[in-house]
C-alpha cells in the first residue's frame, strides 16, 4: 500500500509539472532561508560554550558612572590582588591585554593586530586546543609565543616548521614559538592570532598603577563559590585599593562579574575590542525566518486546495472502490511529505552554493557540520511541519468530497474555501508589505545618517593610528614634515578622532557645586582647523598665547549649556580635571556642537584640552590628486617609522565601521524581503492560473458577446488584487509600529514619512499585478472557440 501511495504521489507531481514546480520552488527557497538563519542563530547562541570550565569563568567589570554600562577594562594589579584577597572563592585569575605589534621572521614582517599578552594560565583557563606544544606550560617562559595554525603557516609554511622558531616583536623582543593552537572558532568572543606572556609588559611604566586601565581580567571561581556573595565583598576590596583614587577623582568605582556565556550579548562599550552580538538582531532574524516559512507553507496549502477540483474525480473513484477516508488523508499527507523532502534536498544543495556569499554577508565564517544533530533535527522538523501541518488541511478537505458530486463533476470549492484562500493571501502579502516597509525605512535611515551634516569636515582626511614606538617618538617630526609638504593642508595629533575614543572625566567647574562629568579630547592647537570646527564664542588655541598649553581649554556648546552658561558667558570660566592634573584651566573658546559620537548617542559635553595624550594623527589633505597626496604621506611616514607598514583609513570611512551592524541588517532585510514577496507571488501566480482555468468558458462567452481583452483582464485581476489591497491596509500600521520602535535606537532619526508607506503599497501592488497579468492576459487572448470547447 505504501509503495502504491508513493507511485500515485510521484505520478501526480509529474502530471502537474507547473504546480509541482511552484510548490517545490517556494518551499525550497523558504527552507533555504530558514536553514541559513538557523545556522546563524545556532552560531550566535553557541558562543563560548566550548570552554570546559566555562560555567565557572567570569569577566571582571568596572563601573564608574551609574548611568553608563560597566566596562571590562582594568589595570595590571587587579588580578593578583583578587587572588590574594579572595583565595577561597577565586581559583585562577588571568589578564588578557590586546596588543598591536610588528612581528618579523627573516624577510617576512606583518603588523599583527590580533595579539594577546596574557598570564601563563591562559590555556589552562580557556579551552583553545594546541596542535603543537603543551598548553599548560607553553607560556611559562616570558620569551615564548603561541601562534594559531593559520599564522604559523603564514610565517613558516606549516605548523610543524613553526616550533622552536624565533620571531621578533617590534624589532626588539625575541620570542620562541612554543606552541601552535587551532584557529580560534567563529563562536568565540576572544579572537587572536598570537598569544605571548604578559610578563614582557609588567615592568612598563604605568602597568602597575591602579588607575590605568587597559586589559581584561578573567577569573575562575571555585565550584562552591557564589557570584553574588563575592560581588557583595567587592566594595571593601575597592575601598582598600582604590579609596584614595576615588576620593581624588570624586568617583565611586565598583566591580561586578559577568559570566563567560553572557559576555557576547552583554551591553558593551564600542571599544571593547572583542566580539559581541546583538540579541535584537538575532530575534529579528528568527522572526524573518518564521515569516518566510509561513509564507511558503501558505503557498503550499493554497495551491494544494485549489487543485482539489482537478483531483475530485480521482477521489470520488477511489471512494467508490472502497478507499477509507483516513487512507486518503495519509495519501495526500504523503504527497506533502514527498514535496517537503525534495525541497529539503534541494535546499541543502542551494545552501552549499550560497555559503561563501552568506559568510561574506555575515562578516565571518559559519562552521557547518552536517554531522551535527541540531541540523538534522531542524530539517526533520521542517519536513514534518510542512508535510503534516501544511498538508493536513488540503488532505482533510479533499478526503471529505462527496463521491457522487465528484464523479458528476459538480464539485464546488464553496464560498468558505474561497474566503479561506483569500485570507491566506492576505496574510502572505501582509508579511511581505511589512518587510518592504522595514527595508525602505532602514535604507532611508542609513542614507539620512550618511548624508547628515556632522558638524566637522570629514572629506579628504586621513587617520593614522599612533600604535608603535617609532611613530610615537617621532610624532612631532612627522607632523612638521607633513605640514611642510605641499600635499597637506593641516595636521592634528589627538586622543581620538570623531567616532573614535572619548573617555569620560570628572571636572570641578566654576559656579558648580557638584562634580561635572564630560567627554574629553586631548589635542594640539591644530585640532579645530583640521576638523573644520566652528568657534562660536571666544577664540581657538593659539601659539601667540604662551599660556594656552597649560592654562586653557575649549568646550562645545552642550558643555557650556550643562555648566549653566551661554557660549559667551562661558568664556573666562575655569574648569579643573580631577585627578588628571588638578590644574584650573580657563575656557578660551566654545565650538559649535559636532557629532563626535555615533548618531545613536545624544550630543554630549566635550572638553578639548592640550594635554599630552596622542593616539591618532588626523591629516587634512589638499584638494586635487588624492592618490599622490597619500603617497607623499606614506613617504614621510616611512622616514620616521621605516620598519612599520603604512596603514591608514579615511575619516569618512568611519560610517561603515560605526554602523556596520545596521548596514548588515539593511542588506539582509532587503534580500529576505525580496525572497518573501517572490514566494508570495509564486502562490499568487498559482492562484491566477487556477482562476483563469476555472473561468475559461465564461471568458469565451464574454468575448463572443463583445468584451474586450482589457475588460476581461480587469475582470480577472480585480478579484485577485482585493486581498493584496487588504493586506497592504493591515500591514501599514503594524509596519509603522515596528519601525518606529527600531528607530528609537538612534538619537538622530528620519521621520516615518507618508511616502514610505505609499511606496511600499505601490511596489507590492505593481509586483502582484505583474504576477497576475501574465495568466490573465493569456486567458483573455485565448481563442473563444477553444474556450467554449474546453469542457
């Protein structure tokens, strides 16, 4: 019997090639999208789950301002002090300091950006397996280094050749390769190419100063230790070691613990320097997968139901021959399962073809293991859901036919069936319209941000990091040579470019009883000129005033406002940076607000001081031949830092890095919206085909009586377009609500203009009309003689 079911199912699929193709194509695309998103979600929620001791590993977080999220950056003394003060609770403490080094071997030299300086217990704490060497002892010697497999191949050709070789860091420090680790998987928040002992940095000035923060501290708690109980004792710990500093800065630092498995999704600083995910994005993807799968299943149900009339005589004959209703139900569900199985097989093949593109879209490589139980459980679930649930309604519907009516050819689907089918079309297109609205809003918001005036000149401006001793030691000579060259308009050395790093400092200010907190920028006298800022009160820094270096600051309009002054009133007032130099400095100028932070953040107070803290060099090029100007900058850079590669970015590229997650969402949503409406249109195409076929004789009669092709086209199309119109009306308020919520994450956002919804409706209507018109026009152009003979 089962064999007979499969034969009948296959014959029906083969007989109805067009409908079968629409079924399979829609399901294949739906399953492929769901599988792609499932792999992404599985990767997101598996981050750091591979560490054997992961349940007991925590990252220590430091708090400064209750209104701001805690940051993970601590100083060198924290780890040994925590081990010393809490021996019953903390089993191990490991410091991880991200580094950027020039690494060379023979004639090969690379500027390695993913280097970690760590304590010797790094590979004991974390489960990063070593292919060569012993993780327990690989970092015991300060003059050792562990490479990943890919890095070992880059320098030495293979992992085997790497062991015992000596590489040189920054042309000064020689380290022997004592281990080769497997490449770090994509589901790890830590990402490195090289790991070296932190002992090489412990003697550096400032490493053991409590207030200097620049590394992470991970602790392994004993099995019976309580996170809550330990955190309650941190206040005493901070008072003991940081009491004087807290009093000096007028701040209350605190500590907390974040479980290893929560780090990836925690609220984090943009400068955390480790991988982070966004649960909101994950849930958006889950919703999109569910919606697209729902559209595909609706197609399946709709097309199977409208084919019922064509198979009515088959059902009637089988019932007359003694077939039971439950046998017929299983027959039709079996056909659904076969379609789902074929679609799943095609989906796997399509996924393999699309994986390189998908990895590029995500920004990292997903590791797909086809031996993984979750993948096969997912595919099995899809087959069962589509085959049984989506196929159950058509199966029950068709098995309930009256054999007499069916054999007489008088079977009608009825008004109820028509309403149900139209309801499914409404649901399909409601989802499609919502996705289109979402895509238009995101594209419009990204365009708004990209084109918005940020208050500074970002065009033709290079940013070079001061990330090596050569450029740091010769920064003044480098600046002087650049200014003397004909290619450069101005140069400024600063602590952070717009969109870069801006720390929060505590200030005492004239007329203020409470401590005033503000973002800070430490820059030279060319800062305002290089960025093209507008001074709205007072003056800029000037070498004509000898005291500007030690006694003056600039502030922005928001800072003046928060201090309670107008820009003009702020001139001459003093402020004092607590703990930095405790020196009163006079406000000599107020600059107009400019968006030095992301547009997701509100405008904040900014104090610009000429203190010596230089981390980047910003170079404004003269208009003209930009490649030639960049080459001139490179030549000067090579003179002052000959062993380091010349690396730069353009300031206007900050947009792509700052909003890369949002740009990725835009791309993904655009693709998925297109797929969703394509799948929906497949169903509409099938419905149009059925309608045209069902009304063949009516169309013939109308043409004989004088109806034009245009009239017949309108007659067929208007009934099919009604559910599309209703779907648009339903989707608009829902789309407005969802996208209004999404826009709340931006401090600066575009309004939800009326034309967005009109455009979404117009696009949907045009696509649906084009889909319907093909079959409608075909029916309208048919010879009426053939139409009347069709029955």
